[in-house]
């Protein structure tokens, strides 16, 4: 009965090290891209809550006040 995997069979230490370095480089690139994406999202979210949402709420408040004034003036 044969035991053990064939993951490293026929591979020297140099090729295993090269594979590890390649994987680490790809993970580093993916991590940088993820961090940039998170930072872009945070910027967009901050803009929405600081600028867009207050405008929307003001427009709704003005429309509600005008409608309320129309109802009360009848």
C-alpha cells in the first residue's frame, strides 16, 4: 500500500521556493487591490453621508413642509 501525497514529487527545493515566492507576490497584489477597494468605498460612503444624504433629507423636509402648509391653509 502506497502512502503519501504526490505534491512535492519530482520538485526540487528551488522550484518549491519559486512557487512560494510567486504565491506570496500574488497575495500581496491581491491584498493591495483589496485595501484600495476598501479605501475607495469608505470615501464614497463618507461623501454620501456627509453631502448627498443631507440634501435628500432637506428636499424631503421642504416638500413635507409645503404639503403640510397646503393642508393647513384650506
